[in-house]
C-alpha cells in the first residue's frame, strides 16, 4: 500500500506574494504616489491589479500606473496606515450626495 503525500493548503489569512502589480498612482508635490483607497468598513488599503486591463476596467483607461512588487507596495503603504493590500478589486460607482435610496 502506498502512502500519498499531500501538500498543506495555505490558510486564507496567510500573505501570499502577488508578484508584479499594476499600481494606480496620482501626481503629488514630490512626483507620483500610490493611490490609497478605503475598504467597505472604512480601513485604508493599497490596491494593485494583475493586468492593465483590470486596472482600466476598474479605474478607467486614463488612470496612470506604475509596476511594483507586492512587498514594495506594502512597504510604501504601511507607514501611512494602509496595512491591507487589495488585489484586483471591483469598485462600485459612488452615489452622489443627496441621492439616497428610499424605501417604497
């Protein structure tokens, strides 16, 4: 009888390297800087995309970007309080102020 060896599945909370990411940036006084976003619960998060097409689909084709590794993006974001990294997020359109949903 042969014994099969199984590799352990990683825990969902474990950080796995995301590789090179397309990171949205904006112009600032010192050059370009990574754009930070808010999670649905209000926390700050750095954002990266696995392709230019995914970045353009979420933020528009005019969104400037740079290529950064996952560790480099984390190193840039952590000092300003963004300890989370979101890869390939899907953004919902913002609801203009004053236009709230009403129960009917």
